[in-house]
C-alpha cells in the first residue's frame, strides 16, 4: 500500500517538474493536493467481492462479520457453491469454506448458538434442494444437517424465540408452489412438519413479531395469482390462522419489524408487470393493515430493507421500478423495392407502408422490412397477410433498476430520498452492521455485480467504507 502511495505521489511531482519549466508552483499546496488524490484513490465507491452474486444471502455473525453464501453467478451462468466473509474492521471480503452444495434462492438464518442454518434453494436451473447445512464461524466450515421434508426455493426461514426455525412455503420445482411448513430443531439437527399455511405462498415474507408469533404476508399462489392475504403462525400451537388482508396484492416485497412492534410492508409486484410504490403498516393488536400516510419516492420490487436501530427508521435500497417489453417485427418479401407489399397485421394494429415499414438494402431477391416502434404484449403475434411474405419477431425486455435509496420515518410516516448507490441493484442483500452502518452486497442490473458498498447513516451516503 505504501509503495502505491509513493508511486502516485511520484507521478504527481513528475508532472509538476514538467510544467514547472515555465511557471512557478507553490509547493506548499502539494500536500493538500496529495490528500485529495489519496481520498480519490483510496475512498473507493464499492468493495470488490470474491464472486459475482445475486439471489444470495448475507447474515450478520455474532462477532460482527457478515457471511455471504451462494447465489446465481451471471458471469458464468452458474449457481455458486462458494461463500465469503466481510470483515467491517478490514473493509474487505475474503473466501471461506464452500457449502456442501450449490445454492441460490435459499435461506440463511443465525441460530442462537452463533452458527448459521442454510436451507433449500436451487442447485441449478431445474434442481431444487431439500438439503440443509450449518456453517460454524469458529472453523469456517459447512456441514450437512438433516434434510427438509420437501424441496424448497423462494421460501422463508424465521428464527423463533425457542431457538427453532420455522420454514414456510416456497416452490418445490419450477411449477409447484406449496403451503406446507416445517420446524428445524438445532438440538437434534432434524426437520419436522408443522401445520400448513392457509394459503399457498412463494416469494412471500415472514416476520417474527414481539409476541413470538410470525406474520406471513403476500407472495404468489401460482404463476398468475398474487396474494393480498396474510396469516399468523402461533409457535405455541404450531398452527396458522388468517389475519386481515393487505391493501394490495404483493410478491417480491419486504416486511420490516419497527421499533414500536408494528410491521412496515413496502413495494413489490401486484401482478406480473405492475410495480408499486405503496406501503402499509400491520398492527398485531388489531390484526389489520393500514395504508401508510405516504408512498415511496420510487416504485420498487426485488429491493431490500433494513431497520436502522439508532433512530427507529428503515432504509429502503434499490430494486426494480419497471420492465418494458418491446417487439420488433421483421417482415420478409420475395421482391422488395421502395416499400413492402401486402397488408401486415401487428398484434391488433395494422401496419401501413411505407410510413411504418421501410426495406433495408432493397434487391430483387428476398430481403427484410423492419417495423419498429411497435410494442406488443407477451405472446402477441405478427400476422402477415400479404400475397408473398413471411414474418418473425424479436422481443427485448428493458429493466429499470434503482440506484436510489430512501428512509422511512415512523414518527412522520414519510419517505425521504437519501444518497444513491454506485450501482443500480436488484436481488441484492442488505445487512445492518454492529456499528450502525449498512452493508449492501451483489445483486444484478443490466450486467453482473461483484461488489458491495457501505451506507453511512450519519452522512447519508454510500461508499467503500
């Protein structure tokens, strides 16, 4: 490190010596300039992780470090088996032992003895795990524990006051959603079924309440059904009972326990394409949800939220705000001059020539006319009814991923924009560190992300430290 500083400072003085041939330079300002250089080079906006990860886990250990496990690696289209540790005191990530199997879309739960329970997830694009394992921070190793009663991904795992872990819902394969639940007993290392949920759920939330019960909200019942229902798990009876419905259907949303014991729900998808910026509050004492007095500044799903314990507020970070699907229609004719022949139906709209279709490189042989600017819903067809033509289409989906973050203040019920991240992120993690700072890791946008960054509540900014 010291040689890097000497090298940078040396380059600076070499530059000064060159320009000082004709100009006098006040070198008393050199140190101040060097300090600015040092701040630029050593206060990096992000911190490099050992792997590219999204849909991974990040869990605060009892010693203040953070365990990062698994996730999908967009760089090589693999599901990670690796894990790494973030040390806040050193400000860097280092590899730790590998998991017993590849996992993404899994869970990681801090147990009362300081170990971490990992459950389920996907091993590859078609294999869903029923396996579980335990990470021991004292040895930096993973060891298998008992298997779950069924394969699960996109499920939840919640530490109960008894020390057991409640596992709920999820998908057991690409098409099967389930309402089953089970309990992991750390003393025996085994899973056992408990009562079923009242509704089938995946992509839902589960939040431990101050009463010791667990609030389950939203999620999907199948590929087309988004739930607005909620239920309560009673850990003393092992049963689920319905509670009040949410104001909006939600999946890929968040649920955060606030200082007063109420639960803040934010964003999510209300159907396959509708992102929302609404929020609502659940009050266990009356068993109802109430719409928040304000909405978020951005629409968000696949985002992350953490409670900031110093002032009771919540930090909302990243997520997707919209997806836009556009389809370009390619219409082929056997002979093409200045305009396309025939009548072409694009979805429900007729495309007129030559104002919407122009031939490229007209020749006497088959060529293409491109109808652009036509947005079709998924599955819509381009029907070519001309006398001598055929057609095909290319569909492009553009995702708007947020760099922004905002703060929810329970005392006023309002959301306020705070500093932006260096990268837009979705399917990332957010972890409150013991010193009050917040670690954000991985995720995805239009490209893979293999970095983390730190949010400092005292400055309201993200950075590398």
